[in-house]
C-alpha cells in the first residue's frame, strides 16, 4: 500500500480486518447498507464528526423501521380485509 490518499477507497471505508465496507453493504438493501456504511466509518472520516456519522446511520435505521412498520400494518389490514376461507 502506498502513502498516498486513495480517493476511491479511503481508509474510513475499511474495517479493522482490511475488508471494505462495500463488500458487505452491496449484498444488502439500500437503507440497511447505508446505515452500516455510516456506522462503520463513524469516527474515522477526517472531516466528519463521529456524532454526525452516527446520526446519519440513525436516519437510515429510522427510515427502515418506518418502512417495516408500514409493511406490517398493510399486511395486518390485508388479513382482516381478505380472510382465508
């Protein structure tokens, strides 16, 4: 590895074992992947305070939770409207 800064794959996207966060997040849905991305780089990105990165992750998690709650409500509504016979 060279001493130059890599603009494409900077260190704040690498985990302790050298694995890049994208290797994990590309297998996930968008909201989950982004939450993990911000959690993984929290406190590592030079120009971003850790708290700001954690709040970004929280935003994506909150959105994911809201979507899951909407889906659950819709499923519960569908069950009541169309009971199996």
